[in-house]
């Protein structure tokens, strides 16, 4: 959840990151298409910035099988997802919630009802989806029921694409990142942003847990592109210096 505007804390100077003009209306949202070859597999990914807190909605598909997943279906995700799935003849298999704050789960229920896709979340954030908190939300957040557990060491599979589940608590108890190791992609939710990390002063937040999670990410080998739940893309290499500082000191730089 973004509180009064963002999930971010500035990681280098220890203050809230300034609002960078990333907030957009849905009809002005950024749309990009990428295809990446790795080991004979092709992962296609589309990005749409949605909702009042500019959540990055990721739509991923194995182009060969047409199986797809959506990561962080904020309100309003359904119209865009419906159009893109139909245009590409993709079938949505799974709705992945990187954590249970309203700006990442708001359209879970509608998307699941419309597509038949199951919802996945870490067990520690399960109740946040079933009994969502609408604090600071400009609209009612409908409940959604996860059918798939995103536990540490688990996998998200669609077609021939495999994402590893990394439990990265700190923003919430059940926050996760998803690592596409073959493709060199990390979907970091609200754990890691470009130059920043997720807020730890909201319900479920923990500075100690966040420091441990960031230290873990610092050990990922290059090259890894980081695709966060808000804001621009980055890389582990670009963030490594301050991530390793967190790992050495065992605390957040705030």
C-alpha cells in the first residue's frame, strides 16, 4: 500500500522519495511490449501502469503455449487485460499478488471471475486478500481468495516459463519477489525499487525483515533486470552498492 502517495522510501539519503510524476490515469498509462529469448524459450511481457497510485501491472506469457499470468492486478486492470488477452489469443492461468495491499490486489476478484484464473499469494498475506483493508483507498476493495500459495522455494509455471518464488518480507509479512532466472528478470513488487525500497511503517512492515530481504537480493548474480511494482525498471547491478551496504550493516539506510 502506498499510504499518502508511494510505497517508496529513498534508500540512499534516508528520507521519503519525492513524488516523481509517475502517477498517471489509466488512459494515459505506459504500455510496452518486450520479448526475450533464453535457452530456446520466449517470455513475452507487457506493462500497464494502472490505478491512482500508478501500479505496474505486468502481463507475462509463454508465446508458444499462449499461457499467461498477471502480476499485481490493481484497479482498473480488467479492461486492459481483457483486450490484450483477446488480441493475442492468450489464456490467463494465474493472478499473482506480490503482497496484499489494496493498490496491488484491487481487481483480483473481477479478473478472476472474468477469466477463471486462480489467485496466488504468500500464505502470510492471505488474510489481506480475503479481508482487504481499504485504508487510503479511493474506492471499495472487494475480497479475493487465493487458491495458490506462493511459498518460499515454490515455482510459478506457465507454458515453459518458470518463476522462482522468493519470500522477501519487510513491506508486509508475506511480500514476495518472482525471479525468472533463465530470462534474467526479477519482479520485485514493493520490496525493491529504483534507488528505493518498500515502506516499512505500514501494517505488516518490519525494518529488520526488509534489511534481510534487501541483503538477499544483493546476492543475486548479474545480469538481473528489476521490474518493480511502482516506478521505472532498474537492475541489480545498478542497485548493488547500496544493497551491499544494507547487507554489511544489517540495517536500512534511514
